[in-house]
């Protein structure tokens, strides 16, 4: 009976550690697009908007630089 509990505990720990490692790894792979890279997609979604309006929307959503991204996302 003791061996079953130890085995179960080991399996639970492996899944927990594996999930944490996976989550950390995928967080690092998120790519951050700048305005110039996003502009063609944004024009496709909002064809009647000017470049200035699109840039304002981009800055409202992403901040005015990469340093603001983490602060904005933690709100």
C-alpha cells in the first residue's frame, strides 16, 4: 500500500513539474509584433481607417514600447 502512495505522489509531482516547465517555455516563445509588421493585417481588418487611426489603436492596445507591454498585461 505504501508503494502505491509513493508512486502516485511521484506521478503527481512529475505532471506538476512538467506542466510548469511547459508553461514557462511557451511564455518565452510569444512573438511581439511591432506596428509596421501588424499594419497590413490591421488594414485588412479596418480598410476604411487611416494609418494614424490604426497606429493610435495599436498604441492603445500595446503601449508605446516593449517596456510598457508587461505593465499593461499585468493590469
